[in-house]
C-alpha cells in the first residue's frame, strides 16, 4: 500500500475542510472497500480523513420517518428494532450483503460509496475508463457476465455492487450531505449516476461533501417485502442480480408497490413503470409476469450476460411472490 | 505498569546508539504513562487534529488479549500486520489479505472483524482479542476443544479465523440452526472443506450451553 497522510478530526467541519482543500484526500469510515482498493493500487489517496470520531451513528425516528446516521454499521442497522419494524426490506438487503465480519465494519455511508467489482476496474493492468478515464473499457468486448443490462454507455458497462442501496432506492430514501457550501438533501434516485461519458464519477457528491445520514419515509411496506439475491454461492458473494420488492396489499389487491433491481446497472435500478402497472391489480403470478415484462423492456445484453434477460424477469416474479406469501 | 508494554523496540536496538535511543523513548513513554490523565488526553486530542505526514509514525494505544500496548505505527499498517509483525502474534493468519477469506478474523471491542482491512491506527483505544487470547492458560476455550473433537479442520490455516468467528457467531445469537450457522459463518472460507465438521463443532458448543 502506498503511504498516505492520516488525520482524525473530531469536528465535522474539520473533516469537510480537509477534503475541500485537497482533491487527493478521501474520507475513511469502515474501510472495507477503500483499504482493499488501496492495497491493489486501484485508489491511491494521498491523505485519509478518518471520520470515525464524528457523532454520526444514531438510528432514530425523525419527522415521519427513520433517520440512519452515516456511520451506523451495516450490522447495527440490520438488527435495529426500529429498522426491523418500519423497514424490514432494508434489513433483509443488508443481511444479504457481505459477511458478518464485514457488516460489523462497513457503514451506511460507505456502503453507498463502494466501487464496482468489475474485474477490469480492479485489475490495474487492464483498461478501465472508471479507474483511468480515456483508457477504454475492458469489459465491453471482454468477459462481461456480471455486467449491466440497463443504462450503460460505450464507456462503461459496470454495475453498482451494493445490496443496501437497492433497498434504499426502492424505499424512496433521501441522502443527507454536508459540504463546503452547506447542507443539502439528495433524493436517492439522484445520488448514484449512470456512466455516460464520465464513468469515473459514481455519484453526484461534490468535492468535500460528507454523507451524514439517510432518511427513509415511513410507508406501508412493513410486512410484504422481499429482497431476492441471486449469486454464485449461497452467501458471501456479490449479486449477479437482485430484486427488492415491497407491496402494500389489501385483500389480495395491490394498493402500492416498490421495485428495484441490483446487479443490472451502474446504479440501483428502480422499476417505476412496473410499479405503476401493479397498483390496483390482484397480487397474482400473472400480474407479476406482466409487470416483469414491462420492467425488462429496455434491457440489452452483452456477450456473456444474456442469461440476465431471463434471470431478471424470473427474479422479479419470484421476489413479488415471496413478498406476497409472507404471513 | 507490569502489563504496559512499550511498543516495538526499534529493529536495530542492539546498536549502542540505538539502545540509547530506545531508552530515551522508553523514558518518554514512562513519562507519558505517569502524566495525569487529563494532560495526556489533551495531548492526544491535539494529535487527532494534526495531520500525520505520510512517512510519520503515529501513536497507538491498543489492548491485545488483556495486555496494554503503547505502539507507534505507520498509518498504512493494517491491524493484521501489526499483530503478526510487530506483536508477533502469528496465530491470526493472512489468507487473501483482501477481506475475502476470513482467516484474519479477530474481535475488536467484542465484534468480529477482518483484521486485514482495518488500519491499525483506526483502532486506537480499543480492545483486541486474537486466537492466542481465547484459551484460559493451558485450558482450551470450549470452541477450540469442539474443533479438536469434531475434526473441524484439515490443514488448519483457516482455523484461527474460523474459531474466532464461531465464538462470535454464538455470542451474537446466530447459531440457532444449521442454516443460520452456515449463513453467519459464510465469511470464513475453508479450502479443505471441513465445513460440516465446523458446523457440528459450533452446534456442540451451542447445545452444550457452555459460556463462550
């Protein structure tokens, strides 16, 4: 690992200042992805600003919703009483991710900011526009079985690896950030970006902006929810594809629905059209099949990931069936 | 003071000049140790806010297996490397070094973590337990005994991590069923494939009701 400067501020402003003035600096919280990337030379920050002394790990009720501090660990959130009661989908998604050890370390803010696990991004001998803008995309014509089927560009076909973020996208979360120019709230749908011509930018965070919390509005999705994750082994692997499904059912009729997919795009992929279609319909497999077909309309596969065109709709149907079947 | 260890001696402490240097440092550490709490506290707070240069070693207080250490580390030193290379606690294993295998699992403030992905400097003031700290003198921890009894290993390289993880798995309340154990032990890879025996060992300890 390259050498770097290290500072451990106790005040939020000092942390933000440290990054605002230094584009080669990075915040570090759990470090589960950043330390990994630094060991491999994929990321080489000149300075690490350790934010673990900042008081940002509370999980509390806030204005008709839940506010989760950016430094709350993935484990703390997954096992929190309020989260389990109000947003069980989030808890399911968190437990589907990583291992017990990593969930103890990883934070909510860091989870959202993890980088893609595209092999070309990780291999510094390979071209990658995300790691080294202008060097090309190795995955486009290379091994692309993990890669995107929605929203990609000819510069990058990587997918976002977070499970938690798929649930947060489905649940209409808002990201609270604080930066050199003050505080702002970013709707979750606008937090992560599609690659376009600048795949090096994963999110719309500006230089020096620090995630302080995530807000999730209370909703009716406290029971009929399911996070389905399809991967190459039963646990401790990144998703080939995942589906976050939340239904508000009334006597077998769908009153409201939330759907998002992971492992299919550069950001958590919300299925707005399919959600609209589901409202007012009976919660049957036939309805779910039709919704899945709508969701997959714009999907396009590469050489090795055509299986996702089948796996996608099947997983949507299965997630909705599982969500419906919850006692 | 008996259990206060003054960090790592400089690599070439044998040299005369360096020996003096070492004594000087020891004296300094003793001075710090003898200084009233609030003063040390203030000095440390000041350090927190100061940017440590890339090559600069930073002070680190760590309690490992009940022994308090005052150390000095480069910011890029991982907890795993600190344990193995500086404290010579080689029970904790380096497998992948990227958080993918679990061989380096230790407990920090009671929670299991991958020590290969922790920067040691970030653990300042915390308590670490490694496989060496599990047994009570010559008496093995119940989980160690269960691994022996059930043959929960073949080559043994992943075993320290497996055992640290297994103890945490029970303490966390995630050893309720075979399925739950498998899920909550998934962060520990065993290339020999001793999984079924590992699960049996954990179930034995869990069902035996021994305190872990």
